[in-house]
C-alpha cells in the first residue's frame, strides 16, 4: 500500500525526468559526437515527441482516474444517504406496527394476507371469528 502511495506521488515527476534525460542526451549528442546537426535534430525531435506523448497519456490516465474517483465518492455518499433513509423507514415501520395491528384487530371487517403459495401469513380477529379457529390453526396453513 505504501509503494502505491509513493508511486502516485512520484508519477508526475517521472514524465518530467524522462524529458530532462532526453534533453541531456540531446545536448551530449550535439557537443560530444560528430553527428551532423540534422541527425541530432531528428533524434531530439523523435525522443521528445515520444516522451511528450507518454506524458500526455499519463496525465490523461490520472485525470480519468481522478474523475472516476470523484464519481465513485459521489455514488458512495448517495448510497450511504439511501441506506440511512432505508434504515429510518424500517425503524418507523417497526414503531408503527403495534398501532397498525391494534387497528386491524378493532376493524369489524375480515383482513387476511395470503402469500403466493396460498398460505395465510396474517389475519385479524374478524377473520379468525368467521372461521371459528384458533390463530395457530390459521397462520401458515394453506387457505384451502
């Protein structure tokens, strides 16, 4: 982990150092060799151009990584907010459940919840009185 942090801190300087090294090689070539000036120009232009392209790619990659990191942070914050809202809604549902159950028990109409398999998952007192069964005989049993 430390190596990555160090590399991220040094990465922008790598491109600059490569350009400086190319310039130093070019100066060495001009002053200490017998190559003609036109070859020195070709050599310098090719080396500097490739280093500039490499530097551009690195800076573009860093920009894309920074943009994606910002987007990821925004999405993470949004997810945290949504999780907070969901948790608060669940707490409100749990808090209101006894009150709703009391209202269901007082209602004179029959209320029952039957799942997709046809089993009774919830019923109120009116439903239980109509069937003339105890709650354990109704809950979880097939409606047929």
